[in-house]
């Protein structure tokens, strides 16, 4: 069996486990083709961005297991996991991926709800009387 490289990516509440192997360029997410799983073209571009930056788009098979969050968060998690797997495969790709910002975990998370408020910051309507 061909050598596999793994990477884990996270964004918001999504976690993606990415495996890459030498192959024909198949991109599978949760046992579905990427075109079937991600509807928006922009999200497909986000998920495939590390392959485009490193010019490896047609030569690797990518298998992804992703859980949690929505499609945008999942696409961001896939991007980070794929970048980490590529660095594990070939360390010389690191500077290009780092410059593009694909190895950095996006720290933005949903702020917790506070008591007395409707959401994290939205207060109930003020009534003078």
C-alpha cells in the first residue's frame, strides 16, 4: 500500500482528519466526492487551496473525515488538515503554506451567552415604564 500522511485541522467547532496518498487526484470527504459534499464553489476552492499553492493538485488522493460545525468551518478545517499533512509529507512545502496562512489555527470562536442577555451581547429591549 502507498505511504499515507495524516493531518488534523480545526476551525470554529469543526475537526477534520485528513489522509493523503499518491494517486490520481481524487478528493473524498466523508465517503462522498468533494463536488457532492460541498455545494459552493468557493468552499471547494478553500478546501483545495493547499494543493494549488504547492502545485500538487492532480497527483495526490485526499481522504477526509470531518465532523462538527457548518460547511464553512469544515472547509477551513480541511484546509488546515491538508496543509499539515503536506508538511508531514515534504517539509520543504512549509514556507509556501505558512506564507499563505494555511498552517495557522483560526482562533475565532462563538462567544458564550451571558445571563440576563438574549445572546452573547444582545440585551432585552429597554422599557422606561
